[in-house]
C-alpha cells in the first residue's frame, strides 16, 4: 500500500488530486495534443521540399504583369529564389525585385564579374593579357565576348565594388551572385573541345592569363621568378597560387563591401574545387568568403552521367567542411528528344529521366539544395520528375 500524504486526508476521507471526470477530460486533452503534434509532423513531412533556386535572365520587354505571372508560376512549381541576370542598372533590379518579393521569391542579382564588355570607365590596360602578350580587350580567347579584366588592377576592383555596391543598395535585392569570377578557361571542359576544334591536353599560352606588366612585375617581386622567361609556366606551382589568390582577393574584398550593406554574397563556380575549378579556371573557391556557393555541376560538359553530380557535390561539401551551404547547379536539356543528335553541348543537359537522379545524388552527398539552369529550359516532363524528386527526404551519406 502506498502511503497517502497527510494533506490529502480530511475527515478520514481520501481526496485524490483529480476526480474521475477531470482525469478523463485531461486524458482527452492530452491525446488531442498528441494527435495534433503528430499531424503537424506529418504536415511538415508532406510540405517538405528540397530548397531550389533558378538562374534566370530578363526582363527584356516583359511587362510587370507578365513578370508577376512568370514568378508566381515558378513559385508554385517549387522555386524558392532567383539568381536574376538583368544587366547592371540598379533600377532594373528594383522593378523586378519588387515583383519577385511579391511572389514570395528570394531575389539575388546575378551579374558577371571579370568578364566585362569595354566601356569608357574601363581602361584598355585593365584587361587581362595571355601568354603570347595578347590582350582580352581586343583579342579575346575562344569567343568575341571573352573580354576578361585583370584581377590585379586596382581599377578593376574599384569598378566592380562600385557597380555591385550600387545594386546591393537596392532594398529588394537579397544578395549579389557573382559569375565569371575567374580567369578565362586555360583548359576547356572536355565536352567543348569538338565545338571549338581544340585538343586541350595541356595549358597553352593562347588561353593562359594574366601576363600583363603588373602581374609579371608583382610575381617577380614576390618570388624572384620572371615568369616570362620560364619555358613551361604550368609547372610553376607558385604562379598558379598567385593567380588563385588574385581571384580570392577580389571575392573577399567584395564580400566585405556587400556584407557591410547587410546583403549576402554568393557565386556560380566550376565544379570541384580541386577536380575542375582550380585546374581550368583558377578558382580556389573553398577559400572564398561567401554566404553560399553554387557549383555548375553540368555533367554533360565533362562527358559524365548524372551520378557524377553526386561525386563533385561531395568533393565541394568536404572542401568547404560545411562552412557554408552548397547548392548543386544542374544543367537542363531544353529539347530532350533531340539530345542524341545534338552536336552543341550548350543544348545538352539533364533529360527528364536523369533529373531525379541528379537531385537525389546532390542531396545525398550533402548539398543544401539545387539550382536550375534554367527553369525556362524545363519541359513539362522535367517538371513532373522534378516535383517527385524535391518532395523526398534524402539521407546524407557523404563520408567526412
Ligand atoms: Zn594582370
């Protein structure tokens, strides 16, 4: 027999703290609370969605109403935020950003960094110079728009800081999204060799930058090596590091500027960083001071299947050591039925049956979400596979 506390004894009658009726009510209440919390959990699971961003250009001639329709459609399909490329005028981002916010989308201004078309405020000598002494200003590599600036010129940084700063001042802009934050491709992705008729088995001076007077001088000052007299500069590790550091330096100084305005800084980068980005475009992006990184894990450019997206996602997540989120960039094939006959790799990409795999392996290897290049290239069949894949909860299997 348990001892009954004295306080509960009165007139030799036992009073229980709760009578039967109250107890029953309490139990009913408790089970109700339990049921509600279960259904909240279920709802959370049902409403769970992989975070998704999309690279999008515009606005072109679109009216406000057309933009509203476009953005609410994207939101309904499961897009959470836009990396929006609308030129360099802050007014454009103000107008489009207001509509994006109204649709419930995050809004980042996506603007190329080192690749800048000539204009009066950019001096010709600020453009990068290749190993043959040719300037990207008037003799760009590969294509006419490959006019890259030298990251070592103070004028380059001042121009970028002012341009990005003006756009970060726009209230509707959540962040700045850097792109072309790199050197020109010293080696092209394997899938592009045929398109340009090149065999890029090693670094060639035509595509190797920057040998401008300032870079050559500063490197000699730092290391004592006159890089112009070196037979094969690709064998000089310090010369590689010197150029990784120039890009890292630009990013980190921009980061300070943009964050001081209360805005985020993120970037589209090549896959890796070690397997691809450092080797072909000199991006040591695991050292960059960003809020998030968006590797363009475009498997078709590297003649790889969708599983490869998981491998490079794991590499990136491990290099970052979970310091910042990584969103896996996926390249969408706009005409899936023609992919096999299509010669131009720009028209390749994930077909609907591959999209689910690419999302799954990205998430299983530690991505915080994905980013589509581009939502406009998605066919209805893509959206069907996309909807299935983004509602699943993935278990991260990436080993540390
Ligand atoms: Zn230079």
